[in-house]
C-alpha cells in the first residue's frame, strides 16, 4: 500500500496515493496518535475534540460525519444526507448495529 502521511494541524493522518486521484472520494487513515472512538473509558469531551481536530485536518465538516455501531453481520445500512451528524460527536445517536458504514473503527486504529 502506497500511502502518504499528511500533517495538518495537530492530527497526523494518511491517505492512499491511488485513491487521491479521485478528489470526490474523501478517505483517510487515522494515525492512531489520538483516540477518536467513544468508549466507557474515555472522556467524551476528549473524543469530541479529537474528532473536530481530525475533521479540520482532513478537510471535512464534523457535523456531516455519520458513524455506526459496527457488528459482524450481513446488515448494510444506506444513510441519507438528512442523517448527517449521527454519531459524530456522541455515541448515543450513531446508527445502530450494522456491518458497513461510511466511517468505521477497527481494533488496529484504521479508519475509512
């Protein structure tokens, strides 16, 4: 995988060089330097700050972000523009159990 590291603001992240040829495709991989996943162990205000920092660094509006609670299933959920912001800054409003989402969290800290 050919990736480029981008340093923008205080949140380093990566982009795939081959996908960067498509400006209409927003993509990035978090560096894992800062936690962006809500959990019972982390202060929600820290996660909100980190997500805002990542959004600014990667060039998207955090209020447009939609996240989901990932489960291993055959469930695919189509989302609409009206759902923008669900799960962006809190855990409670995210899309319920689904296996495919626009923004995914994995144990190895990769986001897409």
